[in-house]
C-alpha cells in the first residue's frame, strides 16, 4: 500500500483537534482514551485566577480603586483572546489600580481568596501520587504566595506589583528571572520546570481557563480546561464544564 499524504488545511486541524466526547455530564475528553493513568505524569501546572481561586484578583483590586467596570471589561476581552497582546492588556489594567493602599490588598488576600470547588481535593490527590505542582499566573505575588502556601505547591511564578509609600504605583516590577507573565511566559516557565525536574513535557498536566493559558496547555501531555472560555474548551484534552476540579480524578486513576 502506498503511503498516504499528510493531511493539510482543515483536515489537518481536525486530525490535531478531534471532537470531544462527553464522558459524563459536563465532562469532555478528546485525544485520549479513558481512564488515564495518573502515574504517567510528574508535574501539574495551574493558572490561579478563576482556576484555583474563584476571583480575578486584578478585578477585585480595581473595585478597591473604584475602577472595576473598566478593568473587568479589559480582563474579559483578554481572557476571550480578543486582545492579542496580553502584556499590554495587563499594563493597562494595572495602571488603573494606582493609589490602592497595600493594607487593603492584605485584607483582600485574607478575606477574598477562596478556592474553587474540588481544588484542594484534586491538588492533594496529585501530591499524594507524587506529582510536583506549579502555580504560574498572570496575577500577582501578593496573592499567589498565599495560594502556594495554603495548597502546599512546590513552585510559583507571578507578577510583582510596585508599591511606594504604602500604595500601588500602577506599575509592575521588572523581574530578574523573566518578563511579565503572559501566555508565552507561562509556557516557558512550565517547560523550564520540566527541564529542572528532568521530565518530558508530555509528563506534565496544565490546568487553566483563559486564552493566555493555551500556550502552556498545548505544550504538555494533558491539558485541562476548568469552567473555561469557549476558545479554551475547544482545544483542551479534558474539559470540566460542571462540578468541581476533583472531577478530573474520574478519568485520572
């Protein structure tokens, strides 16, 4: 039999991204057959805002500044992929936060950071199975470090808000280890941690909900969309549209 030509155009797209199958109500799987073996994976990387926690931190800070509607509109457009330059969208949002007191941010971290349903159960199961865990967020270290500590995560990477005189300046601090955390930086960070651990990207899981999570999700062996935007659900290997994050364990045994 003569070799068949590689698919091109729409046929290639369909082959790379086949339709998802609903395994159970609100639980969709593509490119894999259930059940999956949790022992095949060594690292799990998580987005933070609206993935591990139930808020978008930048929007909550904007409420303190009286600019929530303006910031939320930019956030939603960025998460849907309508603003292609995530760094620019983040700089624009952070600029609107100027003047918020640091003390109010600390209070917000204590009162408003709540985990999404099933997050603690899912992360505990991964850790019990020996996986390393990484938080990689376009959000801010003021909150990511709290989340990392509370969940016992191994690694965390996020942006640093500049504070002067006890108030936000509306800028972010340049970091010696990398650029503003956007989609490309999330992907780079996940691949860097894989290299540090001596594992292949195919041995990693990435969980997210927004367009800026797609680069890291498409670089690993298993991508999980958690109550995600349509563009993310359309590309993810596993999509959880109903219920908590622990539902992934229905397929990861």
